[in-house]
C-alpha cells in the first residue's frame, strides 16, 4: 500500500485544498484529518492552535506513516509551521498563507481586499507577509469572526438553513466594511480568501461583489508546491493503472455526519471513507 500524504485542518475548510491536491497528484493517497471537535481555530489562542497542530502531526505520523504533511489551515500555519519543520526535519511540510502576492499580479486598481480569521490577521507571520507587499498596493484587511464556524455548520443537515442565512449576513457585513468593490479606480478589484473555509462560499461572494472582482485562494499553489517537494525528495508514487487500496481517508475528531455531508457535497466522496478518531488524538 502506498504511503499517504497527510492533510490537516481545523475542520472542513481544508477539503478545498485536498480537492486541489487530488487534481495535481492523481496517483497519490491521502489521509485528511479535520479537528472538528476544536474548530474553528481562527478565534482560539496561538498556543492552543500550536498544540493541536503538533498533536495532529504526531497522530498522522504514528498512525498513518505519512510521507508529507500539508497544513491546510492559514491559522495553524501561522501558529506552528516553523516549529513543525524544526521538529520533523526529514518530513516535507507545506503550509498556507493568504495569497497576497498572486493577488498583486491580478489587481489593476491596486486595491486588494483580504478576508481571513482573526488568528491569521493578528499573527506575526501575516504581519511580515503584509509588510513585504504593502508598498505595491493598498490592502484592506478584514477579520471575519464567525464565518468559518458558520461554514462548518452549513455541512450539518439540521443546521444548514440557519447557517446559510448567517453566512450571507456575515459576508455582506464584512465586505461592506472594507469599502467599494469593482473595477473602477479606488475600488477593490481583487479579494484574497485567507481561510480555506471561504472557498466554499465563493458563490455567495460572487453574487454580492459582481463579476469584475477576482477571488484568489491558495489551493492550487499549495498543490503545486507539494508536488515540487515530493518530486525533489523522490517520494512521488509511480503512475499506476490498477489501484486496489482506498486512495483517500477522511478523519474527524468531531461530528462524523458533518464530515460525511461535507465530503459528499464538495468532493462527491461516499460516507464510508470518513471515520471518527478520538478528540484528544492520543496514541494510547
């Protein structure tokens, strides 16, 4: 059986990154771990997020012998990616950061919006990233408290209707606070989705902001970087035509039905690929 690539997020948001990884690396196996019991991370302390990220990495290494780790969460990347790389120097580790640099290449008005969790926008890592590009455009940064949680709840059948209404309200409130969107001078023409969850509300954003505004996410660049690291380490699977083993497993520390619903809705995956694991992620 092929050694899988581990993908980790606080919840279902990282499924958007997994989708990009599957497209970029069709011959690889994946194990995805959603820490739904503690989601979302964006409004938790940095110490807590770091502790959970390390626990997830240890769990995936011990239980699934992963050959690489994709931290598919901007908040977890900001809190723990440096320590993870120091602790596991032989493990290829790929993190996320809001796509400010790709957005610069797309923007004509030089006004760029960034929506992300409070944990991401208040991190030192994001501050350094913003400082490196702020002279090239005007960035309007908005922390979106509650949005990732509403997207999590949207995957639960008994909460979906209420969650969708809340998503629409939150998106309208936060984008309105950032200023006018559009393609005219002085308007925000590019919006960076700085949380993997937000990819799943692209349709809501497009309806609200109009077709002139470009939405930028991180899934495809992360998938390409993962491909590059695996190739450099000679860890890519050979191209196989007769696969027998299940190429993907989805794990959750929280509600199994919620993960199953999200996997079916966004990745067209059957319920049997989803499994519950202890919320503590203990190995005993």
